[in-house]
């Protein structure tokens, strides 16, 4: 998956998004995907290019409560975000948008950014050649 701009991502069909939201300072965090609670910390992107998913992370708690959000794998590593309960924003809510593009388009984006293609599915039925050891042409001295 790749970050296109702040809180906007693009991934391959069926790619798995892993999310970790850790609250501290007395905060309570909730993560929802399409309005449904996310219970196991991950969800798949749809299989159809052009489809999208919206995730919402909300933090509630006393002033100073915070939440560190990690989304992975994005551009070869984790992408992080931060929510903080403050006087000006006592119950912050962030939205994250995930779009699906064809695998070839995602590969092109990765190449343009110079990052690995995350979440690529293994091809079935294609075997990679194995290295076989060749007999040594050098003879051992006795």
C-alpha cells in the first residue's frame, strides 16, 4: 500500500491493511471501517479496482489523552498518525481513505516512489528456479 497524501492511501485488490491504535493518558480509542468496529486490527481492501474503504479513528478522554496510530505496510514500512485530546479538540476523530487500484498501477506508483511493492500477492503456479550447487572444478590437495 502507498500513501498518496495525508491519510489517503492506495493499494492492490485484496491487500490487507493492518492498524494499531494505542491510547494513553486515560483515553479510549475506537476504530471503525465502514461504520463497523474493527476488532482484529486488520481488514482487506476490496477486490475491485476503483473501490474504496473509509476508516475512522476516534479518541475520547481527558485533556492530554493521546493515541498513536500505526498503519502498515505503507511505502515499505509503517505510517503513523497521532490524536490528542486538547482544549481546542476534546474528542478528535481522524478519517483515513483507502482506494484500490489495479496491481500494475500500484507497481508503477511504487517504482516512481522508489519503494517496495507492499502487499503483492504471490503468484500461483509460477516456480522460481532453485540454485543447484555445481561440482567444484578445483581439486583438493591431499
